[in-house]
C-alpha cells in the first residue's frame, strides 16, 4: 500500500473518533418535572397582539346547520341598495338569490331617504320584485331651522308614502348628531317633531327609531371596554364625554315620545338596550305601541340565552326578526341557528368585531319562532291606512 493510501485510511479512522469525542452528550431521557407555579418569565412572554389571537375552541358539542329558516322570514332591518349608501351596492338579482336560498321572503330597506333618491330605490328594488322589498323614508335634517319644519316634514312624508314608502326611519344621529343653527343637539322629544309622529299614526306606518348604541360606546375606550377592538376601528362610534347625552337620557327622551303618541306604532331598533333586558321589558309594559327587533344585536342577546329566551317567550307578540348585517347566506343561517337550535358556544355573525364572546342557541318553540320570523311584522304592516286626500299609494 502506498504511503498516500495509508494516510487516507488513517484519516478515515481518526475523524469518526474525533467526532465521537467532541459530540454533545445526548439529552437526558428523564422528562422535565411538572410544576404548579407560573413561569418566572410568563408576563414578559405575553406579547401576542389581540388582532392575532384566534383560539380554536376545544369543546365537543352538537352542531346543527340551518340552511333555510323553518318559517319564511321578513327581515325588518336592512340597508341593502339603500339611498344612503350604508352598504355597498349589490346586483338586485343576487340579493333575491340570497333571499331565495335562505327562505327570506321580504327585506325592509330602512334608509330610503326622500324625493328622487327614494324613487330610485323604489324603481330598482320594490317595483321589479313585488312583495320582496319594503322601503322606509327619512327626514331632511338640512331644513331643521325652517320656521315650519314640522309641517314641511309632514308634506315630505306624505310625498314619500305616495311614492311607495311604508315607514319612517330615524338613525342614531337624532339625539347624537343633528344640531340646529345654534349648535344645540336636536333632542329626540323636541316638540318640532310632534307633527311627524302624529302623521305616521294617521297614515298607519311604523316609525323605526335607532336611539343610543351599545352601552360600551358611552364608556372610555380603554382596557376595560368590551368593545375595545370595534371602537378602535371606528373611533367616531364613541359617544363618551360631556359633549354627548348619556345613554339612559337618550332612551328616556325617546320613551317620552312613545308616551305622547300612543296612536303611532314605534319599532325600537336593536332592542333599545339589549344589555339591560329588564329595562326593555319595562319599556314594553309601559308602552303598548312599541315593538322591538334584534338587528346587529345577536351577539348581545346570544350570550345571555336564558334571559333572552324568557324575554322572547313573554313578549312573543312584540319581537321581530332583523339583521342589519348586509346580505349573505351564511349571515342568515347563523341567525337561524341561534333562534332554532340549542347549540352551545358558537361564534355570532361578525365575530369578534362586536366582542370576544360566544353565543348559545335559543331553541324557540315553533309558535313563537313563526311570530318572530314573519307574523308580527305582517301584523304591523297591515295597519297601513293609505296616504289620504286623493293620493293613490
């Protein structure tokens, strides 16, 4: 064997020996001791951003999908293809497809505005699809300082109803945003609006009124606020501070309107105060001319299922189905699951935007479910008396 070959052979024998001598010792086979105290660096490691926190629930509970409502639905709170542009415009054929796929017979478009804008909604959505859409009108706040504002709005209301509007809608800006030329907020119970409330009663059309907002919107946007994420994304939804009335003050002003106009049918949108159902119950007891609907409050009501179910059973003739969540098959199916099944601990529609909690199915009895799905709304709309003096609806 040549000296070169001998050297190579020696090298091949030595290298493994060197590697064996310098390799780290294998880890101990003994498992780490299980302790019962928090790690000393635990707080320093809690750096995951809230927006990146998406835990997967480990519960093994029954799940029931509800592709179509058991009873056909009238959605009394929607803004699809409205005049105010609250939601993005959809092809009307696609809107009807969503409704057909989920057993939604009729959708109420609340924000129809007035005049030509109202007419456009009627021409695009109401006339081509008989029985599928109902549109509400609104007031023109730019005229609030006119000397005859109340009567002027009555004339506008009459024109809207003559065009085909079947209700009047108030956004939360009444009480929180509408101001007269002095800079003062227009109160919900301002007497200038009395002629409008009275005219709605004469015409037999409902007034759908959004007063206040989630209770958390009237509190500081801080670590204690359960709607922190939502208010961070929408800081203009915060009504905390001396420049705004308190939530209860707004609701009490609205209730004074209910009391002054017992011949007018009112709909308290978003339940009024869903975090405080005993208060809502007292409101209904005191004002028999008021209905409620649960648009965009599935999360609030679904996390208190026993109290909500008891409320729906007791006031089964006063609760209506509403969404205020655009148009989407899965959105409707999520609501049907909440109302019809006894499923436990599932995401409300839009989770976690309206709070990081789960909801629970109500498993409503069929007679109650049918009233909420459509019978109560149909009874309300049958009160329409026509537009009066020689004007055909």
